C-alpha cells in the first residue's frame, strides 16, 4: 500500500529563529551617553555588535567605554551641528569603512509642558533642531553608504507622543509625528533596496533624564511624573531595538509601539464653560 505525504512534508522546516548577519556588525547610536542610548548600546554590545556610541558628553561616553569594554567606541557628536556631524562621518569612514550597518537615531529631547501660547520659542527651536533636523541630518549622511554596500538598517526612536496629542505636547509631539512620517517616507524611497527602516515609539519610560530635562531641572516634578506608575525602563526600549535589528534580512519591522501596562489612551475632552 502506498502512502502519500503532504507536499509540505518533503520540504525542510523553515528556520524561524533570529538570524544575525556575518560579523563584524557595526552600529552607530546617537544620544548614547545616558538613558535609552546607554541601554541600547549595552544591549547591542551584548548581542555581539561593535557599537559607536555618539553624544555630546565625551566624559560620560568614556565612562561607558570602561563599563562595556572594547566593543564600545566613544564618538563626540552634536546632531544639531553640521560641522560635528561632518566630523562623525569622517571618523566613521576612517575607522569603520564598512559601516554602520545599523544607525539608531536616538538623540532627542522634550522641553516644557506648558500650552503653546506660553511656550518658550528657544525650547521649540531646540526640539526641532534635535528631534527632526538632527535625525534627518544623520540619515542624509549615512543612508547612501548603506545602499552602496547593499545592507543596512535605520532605527528611529519616535514616541507615542507622535500618535496621541496631549496638553503641553505641542512641538514635542509634532517632532515625533515627523519621525513617524519620515520613517514611512524612507521605507517608500528604499523600495527595491535591502535597507530596512524601523520606528520605535515608547510611551512612559522612567529611569532616564527625560523629564528632568523637560522640566528644566525640577527634580521634584520630574520624580512625580513616575510616582507609582510602574513605567517602562530604558532596557525595555533597548530590547525592542535588538529584536528589530536581529530579524532575518527579509523581515522589516516597520513600527513598534510599546507602553507600560499602567498606561492607556485618554479619551477626548469636553470643555463646559
């Protein structure tokens, strides 16, 4: 008696495990001196990447080098400065000519929580220069090399603030909405190339300088933001970066939105005067 196996039985099982490209893998992480950037750099180093950690505060980067070891390479960088970014481009070309394979655009900040009509224009300008223009500048300089080499991945750190408006979010939320749409536009432009684009959008995350910077150094108010909130940690965001970056080359993770369990979307408000 002849038995017939399903056609699928004659094919080898597909390997669905995380796959990693050939070494060395070079990652360039902006805003690497603290918070998300520090955690992302550490997670990538643990995953076998060579990480160029870039930020304005060279002293902190050097301390992280001592912590993470020889796979972490400090690079002083201010993404709001054309001159500084040009120096970073030259540094990468000289020391890491085959990379970066991964660009993590993490440098960013929020300033102020007041309504738009009372905002400081300098705060607005600094957010736009860093969150939108600085990120764009990095992509503009490093994306062509990825296309030429036939490999690469741009991971932009957005925010749920780019999806859901809230009082006081104004320009910060606007810059993160830019990150979302810019990431989508990059993916459209890269059609037919192997270069990948991911936008990671965290919600409430504690354990960083984010609120302290936003509230102009008011530690009491910054601490109150996270009181009893069980917020995400920078390591949670770092894990999302590593996961997206370690998928098989055929897989593009377009967007990751992550929030703590304690956070949810607010309904629309009605003013009753």
